[in-house]
C-alpha cells in the first residue's frame, strides 16, 4: 500500500536450539511489563538545509494569517511543529553561535567578537573532518568570504565567518557564500547548508508577510524536492520578540512523522540532532543535550503512539475515493473534480450539494496499515478549505458507492436514514473558515477497526445554505487522514536455522556441474550457479532438515506462517536465479550424472514453477522470500527436499555454502498455535448506587481473570469494551474510578495464562442504578449568608449537554462534548436573599483533567437582566467581563485537574468589581449590576470531548474578604525568631540583628514567621525604586569558601513582576544580588553591574532550592538551583565576606505578592548536607457551615484519598470526587503582556530599549 511508518522492535520468542524462551508482555494491563520496542534513532538525510529567522515568538508566527507559508509547513503531511522550542539568550549573535557550535564562545553582544578566528569545535568543521560537505549561504553577502557588514546583510547573523580560515577547526572562506550561489539543482547541495536571509527578509527589519513570502519564493522548491529525495528542512528563529524566548521550530521533509511535539528543545538539541544524523562528535553543550528522536517515521510520535498518515499521492498511497452529488445537476458525475462542494442550496437551487469521501485499505498487516487489534488513540481528518461557509456533518455511509455516482444514481441524493447513511453524525463542525479544517473522526475509525468491511467512508452533509469547497483527492492538497494508535502486542515467534548456530546441523548443500559431470562437491566452501561454466550449466541444491515439529527451535505444525526468508552471502555477482522445490530425495554427494543429466523441472524431480526468482544478484547478503515453499512443506513435512537453485543467465553467481565462511540462513516468523484456555467457572454482577459488585470463581489452572465491560451487548472478546480488572482476585468493584453513571452494563469474564491467551467469555449482566436523596450540595445552602431558592435548568433543545449534581459536598458540572457551538445550556441558581451593597462571592474550582480541550464553563452573576459579571474558562485561561463587554484575562497556564480559589468582591453602590484568584487580586471591572440574584452555570459548546468541573465551597459573604498581609516584621520578629525558626542546626552562622528599613512607613514590605518559614509580602502599591528592605545581620562575618542556601517559594500570581531582591553583602559596598522578575531569577555582582539570567520560566507557587557557593579568596561565585549547577558558574565577585543579608522590595509589582523563605543557612565549604523535608505550601479555603458559626479558614491537607461518593440524581453524570483544596502545581509557559507598550517591527535591540523602563529597570542594560 504505502510506507509511511514502520513498526519498530517486533518482539519474538527465540526458538533457536539452545535458546531460552521469553514470555511476551500483554498490552493495556498495568501489572504487566510494557511492550518491547527498539529505541528510535535519527535518520541520515542526504541533504539538510537550516534556515534561521529573526526575533519573533511562537505566538507571533504560528496561527498568524500574515505567515501562511510557514503555517503550511507546520501543518504539512511531512512536517513537525515543536511547540516548546526556546532560544537560549539575548541578543541575536550568541544564539547563532549556540546553534552552530554549542556555545556562545564568550560573546554576549552583537558586535564583532574579539580573538578571531575561533579555534573551537563547530558543526561546519565537524562535517568537513568526517568527509561531508558544508556551505553557509547569506542573503546580501556581497562576495565569497566577505568579513564585514554590507547594507541589510549583518555579520552578527553569520556564525561560520568567525572560524573562517582558522588553523584549527577552520572553515575555508570559499564556503562562506552569497545566497545567489544556492543551487537550483538541489541534488548538488552540500550535505548541510545554513541559509540566513538579510534583515529585510528575516523579519528583523521587514514584515512577517515579507519574510514568509521570501521563504516560500526561495525555499519551497527545495522543500517539495526534499520530501521525495531523503532530505530535510529545519526552520527556526534565533530568539523571540518578548521575554520567555519561546520560538517556532519546524522540521519538514523525508522521514518526518507529522504532528505537534511538546518536548522542550533549544538550539543545543537541534545541533545535537544534526550531529547525530552524520555520526559527528558533539560541540560544546550539544554533548549534554538530547537528540530529537520521536519526530521521525517509525518513532514513538508526538504522544507515544504510532501514527499512520493516509493522503493521496503521498508515499505511494492511492486509496482515497471522493466525489460530490448535487440536485441541480442530478445526472452529472464529479469523479474527476479537483474541488468538492457541500452546500444546503447550490446557486438558486433546487437543492443541496453533498460530498462523499472514503479512505480505503486502512486496516491490515501491510506496511502503513493499522493492524487488527490496535487501540486507536485519535483520528483526525484534515481538509483544505478554499471557500468558507456554514457547518457540515460527517455521517458514516452504510452502503457501497463509487466516485462515478450521481444524485440520481443514489436515489435523490444521500439519505441519512440509517439505511444509506447513519442518521446520527460521527462529527459536526462549527462555522468553517478558509485553510486547513481539522475534524475529529476517532469514532468512525474505531467502528471501522472493529469491522473493516463497514468502511464506506463518510457522507459530508450541509448545515446551512452558505456552502463550503475543499480540495479533493485530485486537488492541490488532497484530504488527509491522520491516525494515532497503539498496535496490538506481537505474539509471533521467530526461529532461525543455520548450520552450526545454536546446535543446528540440519543443512545440506552442493552443486552439480554439466562440464564436470562426475564431480562431487559436498565439501565445497562455495556454491556456484551458472548457465555456462566449463562448457555446461551449473545447478545448486540446498536443504534445511527438521524444520517442523514440537521440539525447541522447530516450527509447530499448527502455527500460522507470517514470513520465511533465505539469506545467502554472495561472493561473486551475476544474473538472476530461480528456486524450485525439489520433489525427490537427494544427498550432498551427488553429481550431475547421478541426477541423470542434472535436475529436471518437470514436476517429478523438481517443481516446474519456481517458488522464488531473484533479480540480478550483487555482492553481499541476498535475501529471498521463500514463504511459499515453507507453507508447502508445513502441509506435508515429509516433502521437504529443499530447493534446486537454477541459473537464468550465463553470468554465474557464487555464494558461501554450509562449509563456507557465512552459512546459508533460513529465518521463519510465525504465530504459534492457539492455546486452549478453559473458561472461568461462574460469574455474578450486582448493581448498586454508583457501582457494580463483581464476583467470580476462576479457572483452577489459569487463575488470572480479565473482566471487560460494555453497554448495549456483551463483550465478544477480551479487547471488546472497557477493561475493568485483570488479576488473581475473585471479586472487584466497578465504579469507573469514582461513580458509575446510571445504566445497564454487560460484563464478560476471561481466564488467561498471562501470555496473551484468553478463554472464551463467561457473561454476566447488571443494572447499575445511581440515586440521590437531596440533589443539592451542602456547600450551596449555608444557614448563614445567602442560600438557594431554586435551581432551574435552561435546555431549549433537551439534549442535556450540561449536567449538574452534588457529590461529596461539591457541585459537579459535566460539559458534554456533543454540545453544538453556542448552544449555552445552563443551570440558573436563584440566590436568596439577593446580594446588594458590598458582598463577596467565592468558590473553589477544580479544572478538568483534559489539558488540550477548550474548557467552556461560563459562570455568571446577574439579576436576569442585561447586566452581569461573567467568567469563562477557555483552554488553560480564565477570562472575565462585565455587562457583555470585552473579555479580559484573569489567569493563564491553568493546570489540569487542579483546584483554584475564585473570589469576587462587588460593590453594588459604586459598581466596582474586584476579582481575586487564589487570594491575589487579578483584575478590576465596573458593572451596572444593581444586585446579584442569580448564579448561572453555562456550557458554551466548544469542547471536543466531555469535560468535568468541580465547584466546592460556593458562598456569598457580606462585605469584602480579609486578605491580610503578614504583620510588620519590626517590632514583633527578632533575630532569635529567625534563628529558632529558619536557621537549622547545621548552619555555622546565626543572626545577631533583624531590622526593617521603611523610610516612608508605608509597609510595602512585610514579613512574619509562619510555620517555620519567613513569610515576606511584597506590596503591589510600592513605587519603583522605593527599596523597602528587611536587613538581617550575621553574628560574625564569614569569608573564604562558604555556601549560602535556602528554599524559596514563588508567588501564585503568574502575570506579575515578581520584585523581591536578595542581597548578600559584606557591609563595605560589595554584594551579590539575586532578583526575581516575572518568571526569571537574575543575578549581579556589585551594584550597577549587568544583570545576568540564572533561571527562566520559574513556576508559580513552587518551591525551589537555591545554593550560592562563594570563594572570596578566588573572587568567584557558583549558583545552583535544586542542587543543579546553572549556566552561571564561576562568576566573578568582589565580595570580601558575608556579614548581612538584605531582602528588598523593588517596587514594580501590580498586586501583592507573597514569598516564603525556608531553611536559610550559611556554612563553610562547598559541600552541603541535604535539607530537611520542605515545608508544605498550601492555601486555606473558607469552609461553608450549617451551624451559623463564622466561616473559618481551614488549611487544606497536602494529600487525601477522595471519600466514597454519594450517588447523584441526574442521569448520564459521571461524578468524581473533588480534589483537596490546595495550590495547583503549575507547568508550561505563561504568555506575558506589557502595559508599557507593544513590540514593533524593527530592530530587536530597539524593541527592548523601548520597554526597558517598564520591564527591565532591574536589568540595568539594553538588550
């Protein structure tokens, strides 16, 4: 069919003589070992072109309509997009050097480096030393070998010029070429090329659109050629246009497995990958970087699954069939149309246009197919839409059709009546724009995998009269089907027969010579096959005895043969040879005359028809498929007389015999005979509240039992349905991991031997009924404060795509992915009494566990009129708006399955609304809402699958909440407090004095001892440069070699300018300063020197360990984060000793930020004992009460097992326990914005100078 991927590392049982058997693992059961796979490697492209652009972040390019070509590469059928690719530093030049040599070579500016030429290792020199070729092509370079700037060409973007003609690791000047030398015959390209546009074309000075157009004009020809010629393009950027250095990186070309890859990579990983492609040594930090291995065909793929891509004309696939039919032209066939139409009304009518699309040969054992027994993880249909319009729906076709069909031949078009096409669509889109349309068709592929004969493709039916057009299989971008799946375990076995290997001695061979008719060649080390030698023909004989039987290393007679391969080591090349099964016995001592004029292919002595014929034979290993011969001998083992190897030409072939250097080898792969497993004895299933109790009596011999659940019918096999249990127990509770939804369930029980063999099923059915007495979460109805008057369900179409129920004292909200766009089903909760004046609405919200979904819960405070305060969860963001205005972001990077606290303070008199997220103020709004009398929960209808939220501790409180900073540190906290609570016994220094420096007495820096930690509150109201500080003086100065360590916990707010500075001072003016800004930790040695980056992308509300090792004698300092040496090692310092530690508020934050300092200690030397367990960082959530007592803040447990859930009243709801109230563990990246002004097209340096005052006054330098 096609070769798009290969399955790596098929496990097999080694059945050679003397070898031990290995039990094969099973798929999908936790207690078994994982399936054996070979490690993916990096393929070697014939040619590689690396293109580097300038100063744009991931979100500036990916999805930007001004960059259509770059985005087409990211979505290409042979393209891979890295969603977590990062530059390494700033400005531009160090990044180019990092990518080319694994080091910035000490260069930190864009100026011409000193000490040229460099002599250090680099990619170009490595390639040349290995016998490969390299050229760097620069747009605008005025001449070969030019070493300067010229117009829009800038030397800083050309890294290889720094090694030009160096005596060590040098690159000849002749390889520094203008882009005008880039060949149009791509086969003449060097092994590796770098292409760098000038600043008018690389998006530095020019626009995104201009850079995109330049890339398409100059490199698309190569890209298209590369896909079919084992070559590759790598497209990346040096750095981004903002702060976190998140850049686009795309691989496109041969051997690339398409998709989005989320592993974090940098220039070092890209360099390491290129070096591994050509077996090169590793330059600089590339030696410590991981190569990129999952992106290649045959690798694990972006999600660890195998990916198959089906697209007409790609990698030999030709199974796409499509057409459209229309009522306006009822007898016209559109089989050859390059574009397909789906429309509710074509022109002025009459009637619609409907499309048909099918991908054939999806399933099977062939290369590129999806094997039977696979588990499909996802299936996506990609259509290139050329004319946007209304939604469409995809209905599986139930009847055969051809692309020659017309409206009339289908009987007035396609009827979705469960006869011609399914009545219910497997997928429905929203409104459709131009470009690539991605449709989730996993449901269809799962149905067809279960019964491949049912694959009749889809009917694409219109959802409105504004039709769409998309490319057909004959169009420019044919439809593409991308399927990710976990293949079934390979339980096949492989045996090998070779004389002398593992004790095998059953091979016999010889050759017969017409020119020496009485010669006997049983001891010959080489077999000759020739049409004319010594005046006559030469014929060979080869046999492997004892192939079949029950013994070790034999092929069972009842086995199913998969393949058989004969390998011969050819020493003299020649013409093709034929293998005919011998039909009579023979011995290796026979001669030409003994066989009576040689071997006759007369169906008496040898088969007339050859079982295998080779092509022309070359030197080396010759592999011949002999499966047909083995199948014949398996049917009658006594007829295994081996082969006659006969010439077809006078150009003879020689190969090693069983007495030669490399003996002939026969390798056979087969599926062993089915193992009969007795079924279990009995089974029962008893339904209950939210669960089903299962019990069984296992088979006495095979005591492991697998239980599978299904709805609608009993499971037909051990893989048909949902795995409930597999193990040696005799009972289990099926509660679906929490609460089993109401319904009828069918269970099948299978005995297994643990080696992939299962018994026939024993069936049991049960009625699982979920009931609920109250239907109301206790936290919704406290006796103090507001209560609930009524709950109304707003569901106009009655499809219940929003469901709400109480579980374990929380409100569980299910958003069903079947909701249509904008459907907005809702639950309207009446608040009694209505809230006026100043009040606070609070709740703890647990996000869904699906990370990649468009989380579409909307929460609204309103009074039934037009004024409201609305909150919307979208992807990993929370937005807010007032009175239908513009949405504003409250929080980003929300973690999946994590609990957060939302507080809304509304003054109905002034209309002011303050929004707090995890007790930190995040946003202010203004609303016309005069009172709150309703709380609405709505489904916006965007999610691609079912999502679940948990709302806990919902409450309305009179007044504003008391989010209070810790008490002022002076007076109240003394040196004795710090020594007792923070400094541990292993510290050699304690504090003699602690003082607060606050000249204006505004309390913008506050601290207190809390749970053995120094809790610091950096006030958001502090002015820039106010520099309030807490100064802690040591009881004695320490110098020489010493270490300062602490664990610090970052604030929970993500968008803030984290503005704490820690200074290590000697009292004489020298200091080491560490400053937190946004999600970065910077350092400088002594005031007014340049700030350097220590750590980027610090996670919010996360504890890190910081270690600073100082040698005042050598004047150096090393910095460790979590016991790992950072890039900032060996920094110079003039610190004479450590006598005091200063905690300073730099005064840039826009909201109050809490820090925690724990386990602060100062010790001599550079080795440090492991710290004690870190203190738990947790926030307290006010718990609702029913006794009339005041609300209390109760610290949340660090971990808790969810209590057993009570049943819920609403059908279809799969409730889960709320997570414990605790801070979320954040990961990923945060999108930062700046109020100081937006980036503009133009020079990167200029762009950062414009934002210096607002964002980088801490850094003290221009980037």
